[in-house]
């Protein structure tokens, strides 16, 4: 687990300059009233217009080659941009999945036709994706996928159900993991990824609402959905290798640490304005943990930049990061004497309510913490 012993990262001057450019852009967006800071905006902040304004700055599809509309930037450059977006509580949900993993997966495993069809649109903030991995009654055990792909002339017919598919009711496409060969002794064999374009008359998208009543998650039921061969991602049967590569991108980013960070910023500003004394020890412990987790997340971004597969390191980041997000809420509640109120016109009680009501999902989405700990334990036992 050498990623845990890396020296603190020092960003080069060009990325420091980029960070200040993003901050200035966000400051203008907030002061003009075009966006408003909220907690957990990479799930809840669906704003296609904001996504397109980001795309106009060249800040979507940054890791994609320029010939497909990207800016051929490094994973660390993208890290800088998304860290600032998350810290500001900006509404990034619309493009988040496409930018974070669907686009890079298509770039890595897709055909030239698929790259041309999707990547420029992703980079322009015009094409949004959902993830079709999890299924009912299977939790985080992706190897138990039961959605079936049956070979037909010219493609595949899909039948099954996906669950916890964020944004599927608004997305333009979903990369689904399906079983295209009978289940055998090797549960990881016979799985295939396919690009399912949405909406589709044979697909039902049913809302799974949060405690707030908000609609972000979905159950997606596929009934005899035809997917042409041109929409198979990679080779049939190679889905497990591809999806584990994708999970490294999904689980390791700063979104696993910073979902509730805008709440902390808002609380500290409110305390400073009112002259309230701050628990320096409690706050210091929180910031120290945040800084350590940030270093781990940056280390994974560095491994991705080198073309490595940091799946186990990403699992550690996700597990510890989502625990931290919940801890941050508890610390804020000890710092300020404010009751959560989702309908408040004041930002602090509103953001506290958002964070509290979203928090049950932190340790579930992207793989439950219990499953992730099993992955890490197995890797340690195997000598990884």
C-alpha cells in the first residue's frame, strides 16, 4: 500500500494559476446569482446550463484528447478543477458521471465510432451519462449481476433491473454491466458493458426518493431492450476488467471527501461574522483528517496519470472519505447552535439540513464501506 507513504504533493505553478482561475470563475457565478452553494452538489446539483458554461472554459472532458473535444490535461489538472467546484458547492451533477468515468471509459475501451459519437458531446457539456452497475438484492457485489444480454441478429437484447442509477431520468445514456454468458465457476467471466441510449420505450425509470423527497436515484427496468453491436463497450466478456478499472475513477475523487465541505465553510463564516468562539482543537482534528484524505485522493490521481490501476487505494479513499463527510456534520453541529431547516432562507440551517438528510447515502453510493473493507483486507492478505 505504498500510496499511503507518498510525500505531500506540491502543485506546479500552472496548476496553481488554474486553481485561481476556477475560483474567480466561481466567485463571479455566485455573486451574479447564476448559481448558489449547496451541500452534496455532485449528486443533487443538476444544472445543464452551468455544465455548458464550464465546458466553455474547457473544464469538462479535461482528460480527453483534444481531437475528441477535450483539453488533454492531466488527472491532476482535473483534480484541481473539481476540488474547487466541490469546495464551492457548485451544481455539477449533470455532467459529473460522464466527465468522471463514462468519457474516460469510452476513450479507453470504446471503438472509434463510439468516441466520435459521445466524447465531443461530453466535452461540450451536452451529453450526460448514468451508471448501470448495481442491482436489487445484490448490494455492492457486482459479480452477481443478473441483467441478461441475449445475442440476436445485429446486437443484444437486455432484460433486468438496475438500481441506485443517479440521474437516469435525465441522462442521455447509461453504461450498463450485463451478463452475456451463463454464470459459471468464475463469476467474473461472461460480463459485458454496453452503452444504452436514453430514453427508450422499453426502459422504465422509477424514482427512488431521498428523505427530502428529492429525486436523484432511480430503479431502471429493462424489458427486451435492443442494443446494437456498435454500442458494446470493448469486447463481449471483458466487462469485469473494464468495470473494475472504472471503479478506480469512481471511488477515489475528492467528491468522496468534500460533499459536506461547503457546510463547514458556511458555518465558519457565520461564526466569524457573529464573533462566536471556535473549538480550535475539534476543528484542528477535522482539518488534519481532511488534509490527510486529500493527500490520499491526490495520490490516486497520480497513479491514474501513470496509467496504473489503483482500485484498492481508491477503496481506502472512499471508505475513509465518506466517514469523514459524516464526521464533518457532527463537528459543525457542535460548533453552531443552529437547527437544520431545509426551507430556511438562511444558508447555514438550509445547508445543515441538506447535509444531514443526504448523509445516509454517503457510505452506500459507490460501494458500501463494508464491501470496500473486504476488498482491502483481501488485497492485504494477497500481499498487495
